């Protein structure tokens, strides 16, 4: 979900977070516990629960909880990820409110470039949201009407990191607690490959379409990343070399999020590619941007690898009508 980077700039920016030496513990920490190296400790907090799974799956909650079968709370939406998972529950100092702790984490994440995927507060989190977070430890079941949650993501070449943060108060002793789950995804095994103009031409002749993965976008946006330029240039070269070639530019998303939103996002991304090509001299009437959203997956959306394969752009040849 979200990742923190303990840098000098971060420490200066937020004196309420303490960066301890690797493996260091405070007197109130449970035996064997340690801060995650990417997530600083709120100053004066103690680790009350600690567990590390070297590789497992995790559902990052990205929507309200609703009443499910057997009166169980069920998230309306969740992002399935897998990787190394570190579970931490911190007990804040007695004089700190849950709101203060949450706001400090929120600002800390923002300051190092994390993007919030979802956040909620109080009753807006949904039906028995605290039970989905499951922060049951020796200090008792944590619940308070001031509960707050956020999920965030930091994209990294060596593997994305997600952090799920849940902050609330113990009803018995009124102490604020922060539950921090850190999921480190394994790096992508395949590097981004730029498909050359000649290769695209061959695929269009053979199959009538080709999927390309070298055009990247900012998370949840239609802004083309700078590193996509080599692939855009090759696509432009293909169209300039074949002046009679007209194409559909079809955006595809993974299965996360709502149907309508993904349809709109994929359309906007396809339009952004078309706009980049027209800016390079390709006539707009040769390009038809279209959004397919999640309707045509090429792999399962249950895994991060599958979702990565589904997030793609397809170039489809438009053959002149014979009618």
C-alpha cells in the first residue's frame, strides 16, 4: 500500500518520527520486533504486535465495508497484491490523539512521493471497518469513532511498495494505535520492451493488431510518463513509413476499480497517445482512440503479474470498408 523512505529530508521535515538503527528496539516493544526499514516510527511509540511473512497475499482495502453473509463486514473493493508483508501495530504516547498520529503519517507519506489510493474516516469507512483491519492484540480490540484509514502506493523500479495505515483508539485506555501493513512486491521479471516500427508492421500484417507495454502512465491518470517517448517515437515512425495505415489506439486496464471508471480512464489514455502522435505530425483522422477498460483481459486479474499484463495499449489496423 504505502511506503515510507527514511531520508535526511524526511527526518528534518517531521520531527515527530524517529528513525532507529536497524534492529533497534525500545523498552516497550514486543520481543523480536523491529521497525520496517522503509517506515519511520512515530516518536515515542512502542511496537505491540510484529509479524513478517516472507511471501504471502494481501488484500489492500480500497473501499467502504458493507454487511456481508453471516453479518460479516466485507470491503466493497480491495486490491489483491502479493509479496513480503510486514505487520506492525504501534501504541502511541499517552498524550497523542489518533487524529494527530494519522495526520503525521499522512503528511509523511505525501512528502516522499506516495500516492493515496483510498482513505476514509469515522463512519464513512463502512460497516464494522475495524474488524476488517483486525487489530486484536493484548491491549484489546481497537475501535473508536475517530478511526481513520488510508492506503497508498510508491512505484519503484525494484518493486512497488504498498502501505495500509489504520489509526484508532483503544476504548479502555484511550491510547492511540497505528496499524501499519507494508507489502513489498517483487520486481518485475521482464524489463519494459520497446517494440520497433518494423516489428509492429509485421504484427499488424500477420495479426491485425499488436499489444505494446512501453507506454506508461502516472497512477490513475492519463498523463504519459516521460520514459514512454521511445515507444511513442516508434509508433510515429510506423505511421510515417506507412502513410495509408489507419489505426485504432485501444487502451486496456486491469480489473481493479469500477467498470465505468476504467472505461473512462482507458479512453482518456488512448486519447493522450493519439494527441502525442498528432503533435509529432500524424494526421488526427488516421487515429481512432478507444477505451476497452477491463473487458478484454489477457491474464487473470487475481495476481499482480496478471494485472500488469492486462494494463496495455493495443494498436489495431483499420481496414477500409468494402461496402
